């Protein structure tokens, strides 16, 4: 059979576009993925102890886009969940994004008050200040505080996570976790936040439940090109791989997860505890905080950042910095010159540090602006 569309990759980019094409245009779609499951990096499963764990690290859904939230809510109900993260600093667990509550936990009362009033002289309450901005403070005491936060929250974590210092990465990377001028301990400030009631994999199953969509797992695009019959292609894998690395390899960062189950109800007081300054891992995630399962045991994942080695581990993160973005732009330029029968979309295909909601939004817009119009 000749499919109207071949979609490479069963993550959010691929599955949302497949759903739109199949349900709105009635075209036949084949999704392939080289992994043995759908869901891309959002895949979750029940481990041997019955805990719903996220295979590729903690995934918390958050968005301020009503359109994206409404779209996904057709396919799942939600467990209301607002993510809170603690970081171990000088032996204390303090909220991150670093905020006034974190200051109160670390510094003596008078000094904490002084820092807060200095911050409020310079910034309005509720403002989110990137650490690389705060560190430019000229005022002595603020400079001391900024250096403290830089050193204890960002430096060690970033060097572990990326093998680079904060200032060697695009400003946007550390700005994802700003310093908050206020008391809000939440990790995300979006309007809509939650975890799919029956998990991400079930959400994906519902998205692609359509008679016009077929799925082939354990199927790598490049190894199967000659067997795949289709009219148009949507590629959500690494763009450098698509073009056979003709300009050289785009750098990615990888991770290794160590899953452990403990014979006790809870392991830690929050879903995520970060270790910026100690150990080789960056964070420990305890999954029951997401699923709210009532079980006498609990499962956690320790996250160890690793260099990405093609064929050995997974390209989880594009490394956003000038020279890498320039290399990506070379690939994008040849992608733009291909005929219109190939579309590149997704975290790997666009070399962008997308969150889930962003890629769902991009997929919906791509369908409306580029695919539906062709009809
Ligand atoms: P992916 O999910 O990576 O899917 C791409 C798929 O393509 C993969 O399944 C891959 O196997 C397949 N593929 C690639 N090449 C080929 C090929 N040649 N042939 C066949 N198949 C191929 N976002 C949030 O909003 N909140 C979070 O809390 C959050 N936490 C995260 C934590 C971690 C550790 C990571 C790594 C990411 C996190 N994200 C989070 C981001 C989220 O995972 C991505 O935004 C989302 O998965 C992107 O979807 P995608 O479809 O572009 O890519
Ligand atoms: N970061 C940090 N310390 C922290 C949390 C985050 O230095 O305690 C920095 C680090 O560089 C990290 C980036 O902020 O890679 C983005 O963090 P985020 O939690 O968004 O990363 P992700 O969940 O995507 O891995």
C-alpha cells in the first residue's frame, strides 16, 4: 500500500500531525519509530512494582496555550499537578526556582530580609530574573547574593548537565529556571499544568486511534527506505542524520537513568530533588508524586548526564549555543531547498529545546498553515 504520509517518529510531533492529517484530511498515514514503543521521550510504563514511571526522565505537562490544552484534553483527563523542585544547597533542601523562601531557608533572618528588600528596590514583585542577568548586579550585597546563587544552584548543575558553564550556553537555557522575586515555589508558572490521568502512553494511544493511521515499531527510517511506499514525508528524527551528516554531526547531550525501587512508601518530600553540588547525578525523581498511586513501595530515577555517542545512547537534548545553532542553520538551509514533500518538525529535527506543549503547538500550526491548505 502507498501511504499519503510517512511520519518518522512516534513522539508528540509525529503523533499530533498524524492525528490531524488522518482525522481532518482523511489521508492514510504510516508512523514508524525505531524504538519498540510510541510516545517518544514522553513514554511511560508500569515497572515491576506497579509504579507508573517515565522511561526517559520526569515529564510534567504545562502550558499557557488554551488551544494546546484543549486539543490534548480530547484524548485524556488530567491529574492536577504543580511541579515543585528542591535543590540541596549547603546541606539544606531549598525551593528552585530560587526565591524568597529559598533565601529565608539559607541566610540568617536579618540578612535574608536585607537581600529581599534590595531585590525589591531593583525588581518588581513577581518578576523572573535570569541568573546571567542577576549576576551583572553592581551593588555589592546583591552581587554577593547573585554569585552565591550562580555558584550553588547553577554552576555545578550546568557543568554536570551539559559539560559547559552557564555562560557557554545560549542565555535561554539557564533562563528556563529564573530567580523569582517572590514566594512562589512552583517550577512552572503556566495556566494549565497536569499529568495525563492514565499516563502519557495511554494519551498517545488515544491520539493515534484512527483507522487511517498505521504504526510500525522497531523500524528505522534509514534501514527501511526501500520498503516504505509513501507520497509525502514528515521527519521528526535528528536532521543531521537525515542528511547523512554532510556538514558534520550536531552535538546532543545524553542521559543515563538508574531506576531503583524502595520498600517504603515515600523516598523524598518532592517529586524532584536536584543535586547541583554533590554526586555525579543531577536529580532524583520520585514518580508516585505524579501518578498519586497509593502503594507501599516507591520507585525513583537517578539522572546521570552523559556525552552523546551515536549508536550507543540517545540524543536527548540539543545543545543550544551559537556554533551549534549555526551548524543547524546549514542543515535547515538544505532542508528548505528540498521539494515540499518533506517536512522537518520536532525537538531533534529542528534542533530546538522544545517543551511538550511547544511541540504540540508547532504541530497544530504546521497542520493548519502548511498541510490543510494544500487540500
Ligand atoms: P521525541 O519525543 O524525541 O520523538 C522523536 C521520535 O523519533 C523518537 O521516538 C525516536 O525514536 C524517533 N526517531 C528518530 N529518528 C528515527 C529514525 N531514523 N527512524 C525511526 N524513528 C526515529 N517537556 C515538558 O513539557 N515537560 C517536561 O517535564 C519535560 N521533561 C523532559 C525531561 C527529559 C529528560 C527530556 C529529555 C525531555 C523533557 N521534555 C519535557 C521535552 C519533551 O520530551 C519533548 O518536548 C518532546 O518529547 C518532543 O517531542 P518530539 O516528537 O519532537 O521528539
Ligand atoms: N539548572 C541549574 N540548576 C538547577 C536547575 C536547572 O543549573 O537546579 C539549569 C541547568 O543548566 C539546566 C537548565 O537550567 O540544564 C534548564 O533546567 P530544566 O529543569 O528546565 O531542564 P530539563 O528539565 O529540560 O532537563
